[in-house]
C-alpha cells in the first residue's frame, strides 16, 4: 500500500500547527490513492508527541537520538534520507517554514526527488502530482506538474490547508533506529527570542482589522474599543503598520501574519491580494468599505458599503444595547 509521509515539526516542547495542516492535506489525498498516512517524528524524548500524533496518522515513526534534540538540517537530513530511502513513500509533506525552507531542498537533492515549495494546493491525477504555487507576488496562481518519480516532496504554506481532525482510532507508534549520525560544522547554539508581542493575533478568535480607510492614528482607539467589545484584538494591513500606527506584529498578509479567526472584521481595507493571503482562511469575513468595487468584497461573506466612521459607532452601540439587555 502507498504511504504519504508528513514530517512533524515541533519547537520548545510544542507541536507546530503546520504539522496538523500537513496531516490534513495527506489525509485528504490518502483516500483517493488508497494510501496510509505516516508521520515522521524526530527529536529526543518526544514520545509524548508520538501519542498525540497517533490520533492523526495511521503510523507515527519516532526517530530519537541525542543529535536530534534540536533542529539541525544536516543531522535531520541524514535521519530522514535513511527513513525515506527505506520506506519509499509516494509523497513527503512538510511545512514551508524556517525548518522546511532549510531542510527540504538539500534533502530533495540528496534523494534525487522532485520538490515543489510553498504550495497552496496539492493534487494527484493519473498517478502524477500537481501543485499550485503563486507567482508575481501572488497575483497569479500557477499549476505545475512534477516530473514522474517514485517519491515526491512538497512544502506547503502555513495556513493554506485546514488542520486535520483527530481520528477515533489511534494509529500505531513505531520506534525507528536512526542511522549513524554525524554532527558537522553546523551546530545548534540557542534560540534568539523576538521582541515579545503585546498580543498574538494568530491565536485570536476575533480580529478587527483596519486599513488606509482609518485615515489617522488618532482613530485607532475607536477600533480598539470595538475589538474589546467583541472580545477580540486589532489587526491591520501593511500601510497601517508601515506608518507606525500599529505595531508590526499586528500586520496581516503575505509579509506579515497569517490568521484564521472565527470572525474577521475588515474596516477600510481595500483587499489587495497580499493582505487577502493572510486572512482568507477566516471562518467568517465581514468587510466595511465605501468603495463597492473594493477587492475585499470578493472574499468577504458579508459586505457593507458605507463609511466605517458611521458603522463602528453603530456597532458599538448595538453591542452595548444587547449586553445591557435594553
């Protein structure tokens, strides 16, 4: 039976969300291919992760070694090349993250397999793998066919695929003996922490986001009040962050954060593709813009063509009325 292999990613005691997104993609392909999903888990003392992943994959392949304690692309590459050569999976999937960016190219070259990076869609037709990637800064989607091979490799854009739901039947956890691993010149020294953000917008259920239509920094508090009433946080498009009206960690888009809240309220945001790529996976998108032809309305579930300076106070008043039981 064919096997689809997901490379699990974890950092500082936590599994990364992109791992479950990769598992979701693999599971969506497995049925049509009559394949099973395996998850390769590398590290040290990671048996707890193995038990978690067993609810998402048919098989969790645990490779533990002192040299795998922290991510090192050289050492991970040695362990994974041995694992992949031994199992010959049809497709290897990992996140297009710092880890995937460093690991996938060298691993693909070593194995001699085709690699497609930063994929937003992956399909299999007639035994061939087709991927969709964005070019010209995201303005154009291009479908590409990978050259015919026994094994294919892809990295997928975080947030581009839904996370896999746990299965009712647990998969098996298999411990795999690693090959002789050599630590070369590249060594892990430690983590460099970025400045701590006031809030993590990627974890928020409700985001009230503002664009150029907010006009001035002095109008931001009005939006913050609305976000507080909705028990959410404030995000923004790039121009607002570039002007310094909100911190850079509130910027949502291709060059900022990717978010998937339950509610995304876009105020005065035109909807340039760079911004849309960072929020189009939101469960409910409501847009307010004076321009009826604004691109944001193409992705919004509901749209209001009006001045945000009329809508925001009206929303706050209505929320206060409901909460007050008036």
